[in-house]
């Protein structure tokens, strides 16, 4: 039986969901792709930004690569 608790992230996932679900790993992957959430969110609205919107506004690089890493099993 598949693990229903596994979160599949997509372009419409919100930055907040990535951080809430993956914690430090999510923060590190976002930072690796150019999105720095900092300590907490300085801009409260940015936490509700979708990954796709962040990529379109050039706050995030290589959305496809990020999604692949976010959805990969933890090492």
C-alpha cells in the first residue's frame, strides 16, 4: 500500500507548504534554487507565493529541478 503521507509538490505548491512539510531540507533546497526564506518570512505574503509564481518573478531558478528534488525521497 503506498504511503499516503508522502507530499507531492508541484508548481502550484506554496513556499510555506515546502517549509512546513520538509523543514530545514525544504529551506536548503529553496535556497539552492535561489529562494531565501530567511529567518521566518520577512514578507508575510511571500510564504503564500506558489513555486511557479516565484519562478516567473525570478525569485526561484530551475523550477523543474527543484520539484524533482523536493519529490525525491530524503537521503
